[in-house]
């Protein structure tokens, strides 16, 4: 997350002005302690920056430790986490995929989609319908690619006509797409199973206990790496430029429409993968759990909580929201739980509009003192 | 041979005729001034050339190729670039980042590429803003923001530049400096069309002036001829004068 790519700070930096100055004094005080730590860690970070930094973005010693620490904590979770935590991790990996996929399209280009659950829902329903309507014995190596392909086709069907529109029209079209999908499920219940949904999907429980977690985590990590590489490349730069000033992109000799459609492709494919994983997580696909528009809004909330336009921010946001929902607040009944969750989202929107993880990242940048 | 040919260009917005059967040509290495009172259709002509507006009638050719129906990025990639009247840098990117954007390939699979730091420095140096490469656009004084727009345009490696009111909001010293820089571009072989609503900055700069009034061709000639032209003076009487 070098300064070049983390372009949200320009907007957000000004918003948080006063609060930033107060916090700034505290940070400056702390940095006398953290600077030596950063200096000690810097050699490792430098090795990373020289080798992979060009692909994923450069960082200082503290940021490197945060990221590597989070990564190690995550991949070892089956060995130290309790069952509640491990199960929440499965879901967090899937929602992390959704939030990152939403981010590369909406967060980067500024064309906000309110309908991304139509993509994941489309893929999940494809898997379920293939097994229920075509052949229950179809192996995953057939159902998964077809399901992801369908998500891509739905994505293009939304993107091609709508991305030429600007402002609220694009968002409305994505929103309406979910409503149509949701309403069609019942009239077509002969094939879709209606309100009760479709079962018969092989679940994660049929795999080896340790491998269960990695069945969700490895796709999530691969998607995160792929989207990071794209986001830190020229493509990410152009997508951000579309968000900031679309006419300047055209004046630069770059076809903005082509890149907007490409961002939808980059988003639809991982959305499809996430949708398939969710289907295999529960074994049953229902409109309420897979398609309903609340899902689309939750993805946006996760991305905003973490910091949209940064890929890793939305991933962190997804883990935070799911951990709050399934671990920290799991004692409350659903309605109370969601009221608390949405209240937290609201507070972050008001007081930390850049997202918590972007704030943390820039905090570490300052605590580390001057780079090089 | 003409580099740019605008042939019978007509642009209507509903019932309003903004540009009416207007033609002009620009030769290689030439600087042409396009003047006219406010609202005479100068910017509309530029917008039609750049593919921002679709034309109602007429044809636009660049190096003999028809570009009438091209979209903006296609026109730019053929070697025609416009410095627009409004400065619109991306505020969250540094001056260098803003220039780099204009060098990126129009390819969805190109992860790397675009200009190197040295090349970006060179583009900035051609218009004397190389000192500001690491500043943010909103930290720059007005004249340097205008220069950044020109640097971005240069970064697309154009054969011809369309400059839309490049001197607007500048003081006399800045106008003189910019006119010298534009003169240098010509020496490097660049063709240019400069739009302005008065002739102040153009007199010593351009080879030829085309006057547009109410969307119509009014006159054409050397700066001296245009300054003497009675029709032109009359057209400006309602406005602010030459």
C-alpha cells in the first residue's frame, strides 16, 4: 500500500482534519518508542520490498509485522482456535472474498454496485440447480467452473448496458437486478426450490477436519493476492482515476468504458467463486441466505468498515464484521445483534470514513518514522 | 499538406445551432489561433474534434484519416491532444502521478508500463514544472496547474495540440513565459490550435487566425489582417473588444 496506490487518503485526509491533529500529537509521542522497533524490523521489510513490493506495494517494518502476523495467525487458526472461531473463519473467508470483489469494482471505480449478491447468488444457484435439475452426481470440477462462468455472464449482462450510465442510474440498475432475481425464485420454484431453497450440495463436513478451513482460506488468499497485484498495477491506477475524474482518463487516451467493464469481470469471477464456496459451506441454497439485497449491503458495509479502495481493508472489514456477528455478539438474538452491528457501521461511517484498517495502516506508517 | 481538416462542421443542440458549416485547416508545424467572442462556438469546435460531442454534420480528418466518429481516447491515440479550459487534475495523485496516467497503455492486461521517472521528468521539464513533481496539484499556484494540464497533454506524445484558453487567469509575465514555451513546442515540430476570446496573447504567437462568430466562419488571415478587419471589430463591439 504505497502512497501511489492508497489514493483514498486525499479525500479522507481532509475530512478527519481536527481529530487527526489531536491524535497526531499522541502518535508523535508514541513514535519515540516504535521507531527503534521499526528500525529493527526494517531489514526484513526491505527484503520483501525489493522482491515482492513492486507487486503488492511497499511497507515499513511495523506494517510488515502486522501483515505477516495476521497471515500467520490466520493460517494456523485450525490449530489454536476453538470450534466457534474456526467456523466463523470459514464464513469470514467467504465474505472476505465478496468484500474484496466488490471493492475492485465499486471501491476502485466509484461506480457503486448495490447488487453484488446477484453474482454470488447466481453462482450458488447454478451449482444447486445443476445438482437438483440435471444430475445429482455431477462432480465439483464440472459444477464449479459452470457456476463461476454464470456469475461472469450475469456480471457482463449488468455491466455492458449500465456502465455507460453515470451517477445513481448505475447503482439503481444493480439494485433492481437483485430484486428481479429474488422475485423470480418463487415463480420458478419448480427449478429453484422456492422459499425453502435447494439442498443436496456436498458440504465441507465431508472433507478432512483440518482441510475444511483451508478449503475456504486458500481460495480467499489466492483471490486476495491476485486482486492486490491488479490493484497495485496500472489497472488499479486507471480504475482509481475513473473514480476521481473519468474525462481525464479518456483524455489520456484510455478507454474508460473498457476498463469499467474489465473491473466488473475482475469482480464477477471471484464473486462466483465465493458464491460456490458459500453453497458448499451450508449445503443448501436459499433466497434468504444467498440472494436477498441485505447481502449486497453487508458487502458494502464490510468494505467501508475496512476502508474501500484498498482490497486488504475490505478483507479486514469482512473478518471484523463476521467475528463480531458470530463470536463476540453471538449471545444476542439476531435482531439485537444486527442492530448493534449496523450501529457500529454507522459510527465508523461518521467518525472513520476512510475505514478502520486504512487508519491503522497510516498510523503504522507514521509510527515507523521516516522511510529509508 | 494539412494535418487537421475540419470540413463543413455543424453542431446543433436541439434547435440551437452552435456551429454552422464551419471549415478550417491546420498545416504541419503551424500555429493557428481560433478566436471569437464568448459563446461563438470555439469550445464546441474543440469538443467535436475530440469526440466529446457527436457532430450533426460535416467531417473531421487528421493526417488524412477520418476521425469524425471516433471517441476521445481514439482521437488522443491518433496523436491529437487537447488542453482543456478547465484544469482537472486528480487531486489524490501527485503531479508525477497525474502525468504518468497520461502515459499508461490502453490495455486491460498491461500491469506495468507507462513512462519511467526520467521520462515523466522530461515531460514536466518541457513546460518547466519539474520542480513540482512530488507536490499535490492543490498545492500548486494557478499558473502551474495550467502547466500541469499541458504536461499531461505532452505525455500522450501528440503531433498536434488543441489549447483551449491557455492564458486564462494568468498575469502578463506568466502569459509571456507560456507563449515562449508554446513557441518552443513549434520549434520541436508540434502543430497547434490555440483558442482565445481576445487576441492579446496570440498576436506574436500565431501564424494565422480564424475568427468564429455565432458559430459561423467570419474571417481568416494573419494577425495584422485580422486586427484591421472591420467585420471582426464589429463582431466584437457587443463584447469586450479585441
